[in-house]
C-alpha cells in the first residue's frame, strides 16, 4: 500500500491537523464552544431570574450579572428578554422546514408530521435542552400576558411557514387549507397536551415530554385516517 504524501511534518499522525491549520481548527472549535456556553449561561440566568423576580421586573443587566457576562455581549446573542424565553423557536422551525423539504417519494403527510415532532423534540440548540424546561417555561409564559402574546404570534408565524412548505411538498394531497389543518392539528395537539400536563402535574419535565408525545400520536393517527382532499373546485 502506498502512503499518500500529505505534506505534514514527520511524526504527524494521519488525519490529524498540523501547524497553523490545526491551530485554526482547534481555535475555531473552542470559539464555537465558548459561544454555546455563553448562550446557555444567558438563557439559564434569564429563565431563573424571570421565575424568581418576574419577567418585567428583571433587567438585561441583571441577567448578565447573574450569568457573569458583560452586558454589551448580550446583544450579540439575543435581541431582548423575549428572545431568551423562546431561544429555541427559530432553530426548531428551521429543522421542521428541512424535514418537510426533504420528504421522500413514499413519505406520507402523517409520516412527515411525526418525523417533524421526533426531530424537533430531539434538537437541543447550543447543547441546551429547553424542552426539559417545558413546565417552568410554560408557567412563566402563562403568567405573563406579554409572553402569551409573543408565544401566540410566534406559533402563528411558524404554523404558516410550515403549512406553506407542507403544501409544496405534497401538491397532490394537500391544498393550502388542508396543509394548514394538518400543521394546526400537530402543533395544537402538542401544545394542548403540554398545557394540560402542566395544569395537572406541575412542572415535571418527563410528564410534559410524555404528554407532548401522546399529543403527537393522537394527531398523527387522525391524519392517517384523513383521505386526500378532492378538487375543491368541483
């Protein structure tokens, strides 16, 4: 077997970076990890202070002090306090859209909806599982009118984008109304189940997760029974 000349100095193990390139790769990895840790520290500090002191009563400066991070750094990560509460929303939406856009020729609407739930539940943006805080976060949102309005706005926007993507992915099966109904069934089932789990079982993360998965199962079973819509123009 001929050894490929990599140009690495003698003694450098195959496949390992060397010199400036290796240092740059390591430096890039550390900077990425540092950003993830900073983001996580801000989220944890913010949610903790919001619960303890109140959302409106807590300032960004207090969040930064709790996290041990300079206030000027905050706006490199978040636009404001509201974004701390919904820090995973954009990433979960983007993942859902990628799942829809990547549908296979044999995939069904119900199957794609189940995959959306499975993939987005598994996502932990920045290594931080905000779904594990479902109960605490829901308690905060339900007790803060401004956050309730923000949550409804975010969910509405996400549903609209997902429905548009689903209609494009299944043009033979779904029109705009059908796609909106499918997405609404999935999202509504998940949120409704989580809300009731919180109301009856407190802030236990395992109970909230189990409830959300049960909601997904019910929504998907319903979608499996729905026949593709006939041409509404007839």
